[in-house]
């Protein structure tokens, strides 16, 4: 569910009056269609907002190349810019590649509250990804969990089950 940004008509501002930070704040509220509790700012998919003359350029990076959510995210960002009365365009940048290190701590907390175990490791630039042998259950907190499938409901999640509470849950993979 996309949160409605405040319009320039409501604030009395013109498109030229809106700072990059104000545009970032509005565009950053676009929800991820696959995990709607997260915004593109929470995910780190929103990379940059800048002015090029009278036009605003919003740069986004997909969680992985070929991510099917990117078309909808692009559309929602364009709608937000239009709603603000801003002439803008959206650029998709693949390099550097997105990593879960770009996720905000608030976003990781939202995942847990939503019932998805957040990514647990960090990725050193160019180095290996640390893999946990167990993932803490987001429902009861138990570390007594088992991976059922490396592939979950989306490519960025895996399916786990908690041995303590017996509930299945998704884990957002560390990438």
C-alpha cells in the first residue's frame, strides 16, 4: 500500500521550492510491492534524488537484476513526482549492485514485526557473505529453526520453520 505524499498544493510550494530532501522524503515512502511493510527508502532501493536543471532525477537500484517489482516501483515513483507537481524521471542503476547492507535498521525492525526474519549478516565489499547456520524466529525469538527451502515466496527470501513454536516464516536473505 503506497502512502500518500503531501502535495505541493497542500504545502503551497512550487516544484522549484521543493528540495531534494523533501522529494526524497515523499518518494522514499513508496512501498515495496513484494513486502509492503517496507518502503523503498527502508530497503535502500532509493539511491539518489538530484536536480538536473528544472528536472528531478530519482535513481533506484533493484534488489536483484530482473526484479519484477521494479516496474511497479518506477510507476509509483513517477506518480509521486507527478503528485508533487515535479517534472522528473526515474533512472535504474545496476552498479553498484544492491546489498542488504543498504537496508535501514528501521526496515529490518519492520520485517521482524511483520513476521519475516531480517537479513542477519553483512557483506564486506567484494567479500563473501557471512551465512548463519540458524535464523532467529521472528514470531517467538527462538534460534531453534530449520531452513525448509532456500527459495521462498520471492527470490530474496528463503522459507524456514521454527522448531519451538512450529510456525513457518520467511527469511530475507543476506545478499
